[in-house]
């Protein structure tokens, strides 16, 4: 038994328990987040007698007489100061880490009211952020400190919210004050806890599943197997090949496969019952590489074979051009699996509502979730309702179903609310990762460094299931030639199934891998020609009126050259700096249906924005508000943004492919134009009470290898140049990120997106690793190699506005391209330093590499 205080209120804990579980499960203090339960991420940070500590590693029996403070216990003014400072600085993206950050900030400021920037970095070094790159968080803490010591002021709210304004994100204050609701914060009356029994082998035939003992266990309400699925047993984003559960008699595909589902009245009863489910297996040799999967005689992992897809993008005669070229470079590159490491592990809560199953979850497309869950339940789509909670980071990793369908199935059978959550270890095992790729690239140029042709052969390990592996491979191929003006290319890509964890969408969607290869090859060509890496890019950079290697005519809004010129002064001062360019599409493109939608409802004198476009930390809700305010001439206090809900909002597609700002932003603007016309006629919002105004935008594109003279692969492209400098110790000193993003909708938010993308890419390049052993991830959250506040170099963001298109006010996507050119720029910086041409990620023999232990003698 222990007696202590929580937020200055006395509590008594009869039985020793984990402090995080006590605060969340017993006291319902949901500002304290469960990001890893491994003592690493910092989302559960609380103050213990004024010292910042992680609640997940503390036991209540060790807290006798202590005082615990969470955000809920802050004085009202102090809580508001921190929340406002974070919102105004643009320090809140997905928001899941922010309450823990603020706790660490308070621990610092209470002891040091006037901290220096380095003090702030040290204070939050144990709090991981995956979204922001820490820059805006550090600024917010310094601003909060100033206000709390009586210097400066903060103003909550804004009076105008048009295009180009630094509007705080619509959900930032609630996230920073700890009031925002994420899926795991939900607790419903009569709620059960659900979980899956997973495979013990990456590949094995399931001979029998014994559930009898589990069904008789105390507190158990349901134990389900594949035979209990009323509809389709396989689901999937594009291809329905992902087993909801593996039935007896069939073969598992990876260690994350579900064999049975259990629902119980408590987490303890759930864990005990899962242990009672026994499975008989016939272990089979797994296939653990794409090369092995495609070897003749390899066992078939899916009925369709081991080849998920093959892509060919061929224009001109690349081999002929290469053979006739002055300089030719061929290299092989290897990139690894990569974990998204969003701070919020997956959770879904499902419950019956009449003849409908309602699902609360955090994903990247509520209509996609509705479609797949309805398919599994064997019901019409409108009998599944999906409501979005706050999303604690996505980066592509929350496009697939890993908990939503299981919660829905358990709720369908038990007729009770069911929460299904993944632990961090389960999340690392189960959800799709960034694709590992093997790339062999040949690039050629003439004596002046003018690119003449290239070939690329790309092999990807798509893991156990399709996910979006075909689309990721396709995007790697469509971007593999880079943003340069040559036409003779031969790009062939293959994606193979294996028994590894699935691979799927991840920020950049295949382009970081192919960009790494082509940009490094170009540096070698520059060396052969005898010109600088900047010069070879400037000579070959596409300009308006040019034609991209994929055949698309370059629009007048292209500003790649301008991004190169933006970094030139720094490059001239430091020719040993690394440099790289990139392009990235906005929209799905390549001939696929791609539609954004938005509806504006006038209710109670205000305009309510409704769209299914998921806000996963990128701030789309704020973009939509700014589009509406600008177009309709409204003040922000007259506009309300609503989270996605399939029962209330039109289908705007998934948040993917850097598409929502352009596609659904344009839809919001189109709806607002109709609203503005009605306002001009009627004179007031009150006169429009009950009316709705709809907007829709559809991007029309052409399929790959279209025979049109200038096929449109994507409706828009963003361009970027990154420059990387090292310090004397070989660590990253400065990154300049120059971006052509069309029109700036929200400057601070945009800067934060770029800063976060740069830092994520630095981790991918230098430290992040995802080792597998027999299909099993060996990494824990703390060993993934994620960057912390003390690792961050100076980041200078240069934003260029050139787009005058009326489409979405000229805005283009930035969420993905911000993380693409950093990797090859880092590679060049190190090559210039030590002469080692690195072709594998994470890069070895750098200042960030772990020291290898000497071999035993």
C-alpha cells in the first residue's frame, strides 16, 4: 500500500501497480500518454516532487509521500501559458508528445526561469518527437519561460485566418493542454478489452487452434477464430490479401498474423486468456529476402505467386544513349526496412449502435477503414461508421488495418464496446514499414555534364502482404530519374512477397530510396566531368517548358532552379558541403481516380467544415479553415473544423501522396466560393441557417507509359534542394532546405513540416536501423536510432513561392518532399570529407556510427 498525492489530491493505492497504468486507468488522467511503456519516449512524463520522470517505469509502492503532478494539475494560467506558447510557435503537430514535453519544460523553468537554448535541449532530451524536428518546441519553451517570468505576452486565438497567415493549428491548444482525445483515451460503459493471439512462426501450417480453456477463463466474453468472420476473411488497401485471422489448415505469412481474437472484461483477464489459447503448428522454412522469393522453385507465399508486381517505365533508348556517352557511372545501393515510430501506438474502439458498428480510431482514411471493415463483416458500407480521434502521428504507417477490423469484429459478436490496443512491441512487429530496396542504377552524361540516359533496376521486399507495395514501387520508379531534363530511361522495378513484416507507405512513398541512388550517381558524374555537384544539377535542372524524364511537360510554376540558387551562396563558401535535389508528386496520379471533397454546413450562425481528410499532424484542418476564411471572407471565430466521420463528412480519400492541401484544400475553396455567393445574396450567415455548400476536385492524370506526347503523370510537383554541412568532428552542423511549395498557406506550419522531415531523414540516413532475425524485429523503441533534441543541427528553411495557379491558391504538397533529398546530401558531405562513397543505409563509419567491438582473440 502507498499514500501519495496526485495533482495535490491525496490518493491511496492498496496494491502495487505501475504508475502510468494507475494514472490513466484509475484516475483517468489522459494527458499522460502511453507511447512505449519502455521508459524511452517520454510521452508519460510527470513531475515527481518537481523532477521530470517517466511514469511507465515507476511503481506506486516506491512513491510513498511523494507528490505527482500532471498537466491536469497545473494552475489554470500556467497551463494556458504553455498551451498558448506551443500553439503560437507552431510546435504542435500530431501532439502526442507535447504534454510530456511541457512537463519537462516546467521542471526546467521552475528551477531556471531564464533558460538558454542549450538548457532547453537538455531538458527535453528524454522526450522524443517524431513530427516537428524539435525546433519549434524549443522556441515555444523559451517563449513560455519569458511570459512566466513577466516578459512578453501571448494572445490566444486569431482575428484573421487567410492565406499566408501564421494561424495556430485548430487543434493545437487542446493537444498542448492535454485535453485532446486520442483513441486510447476513450473509456465507454461496459467496455471490453480485445487482443489477438499471434503466430509463433513467420511461416508455418496451422494444424489446430485450441480455444476451449480460454473460453472458460474468468472474465472472458468471446474467443473468435477465422470461422467466426461473417464476411471476407481477407482485406487489404488495394489488394485483398491480408488475412483477418489465419484459419486451421492454412499457412501463416509472418509473425504478426492473427490466429484468434479474445475479448475480456479487464486487461488482466485478457492476458490470462490469451495464454490459454494453444496452437499446433507444422513449422516451415520462411522466405526472408526478395531474392529468395523470386528464385525458381521457391514455395508460393500467396496464391498469385511471390511477385506482387512489376513496373516498367521506358522512354527512348537508354542503353543506346548510355553506350554512346562520354561518362557512365553504375552503382548498387541498399536501403533497409524502416520503422515509422509514430508516438501513438495503434488503438481502436468499436461498439454496436443499432444495426451499425461504430469505430473510433486514428488512421489515415476513415472511408478506407469503413470499406475494409464492412467487407470483413459482410455488410453494406453504410452499416459501418468510422469516427476519427486525434491521430498521434502516421507518416503512412496508419493506412493499413491493424486494430480497427479486430475491434469491429469483436464488437459485432459481443454486442459491447471493445478496445483493441497494440503495445509498442506489437506495433513494431505488426504494422507495415518502409520498403527495403536494392537498386542498381546506371547514369550517363556527355563531356559537358549534360545527362543523356539512365537505367535502374529496383527490387523491393514487400513483406507478408501487399499493403500499398505496388504503389510504392511505382512511385519509386516514376521518380527514379530525378527532376532533370533527359528523356532516355529504362526503369524496371519488382516487388516480392516474403515472410518478413509487411512493407507499405512511409513518408516519401518509395522516392527517398530511388532519390538516394540517382543523386549519388550524379555526384560521381560531376567528378568525372570536373564540375561541381551544384553545377551539374544547375545545367540539368528542369525549367518551365522542359519535359521530365517521364514525359510530362513542366509547368510554369516549377522552381527547381530557384531552390538551387537559394543554396548557392552557402555552397560557394563551402564546396565540400553535400547537395541534392528532388521532386515529389502531389496527388495519387498515374491515371487513378483521385478526388478531394468538402462540405460546409451553416449551423447556429457558424460555418462547419466537414471532410474525411485525415489530419495526422500535418495540419490539414487549419489549411481548410484558412481556405474557407480567405475565400468566403469570414473571420476564424465564425468557422468550425470537425474531425472526419463517415456519417457526417464526404469522402476525400486518404491522407497520402501529399494530396490533401491541394485536393481537399481546393474542394474547401470551391465550397467556400458557393457560400460567398450565397452570402452576397442573403447578407448574413443567419439567413443561410441550415444550408450546405459542397466542393469537389478531381485530378485527371494518365497511366504510366501512356502514348500521349506529353502525358500527365501527376497534377502537380514540388521541388527541393537540400544542402548539408559537417562540423570539424564530422557531425551534421547545418542543413539548408530550400523548397518550392507553390503558395505558402501557413508559414510556421510549413516550416515545421520541413524541419520535421529533415530530422526524420537524418535519422533514416545515419542512425535508424530495423534488424530482423528469422522475420522477427530485434529493435525496441529505444534502439531504433531516433534522433533527440540534443542531436539536432541548425536547420534553415527557405520557402519559395512561384505558383500562380488558381488551384488551391497555388499550394502544393510538402509533407513528403521535406524528407527526400537530405539523404544523398548527407552522403555527399561525408564523401567530400573522407572519400568513402557510401551506398548503404544507415551509413557506416560516420560520427554517428556505433563503435564496433573488437573481435575476440
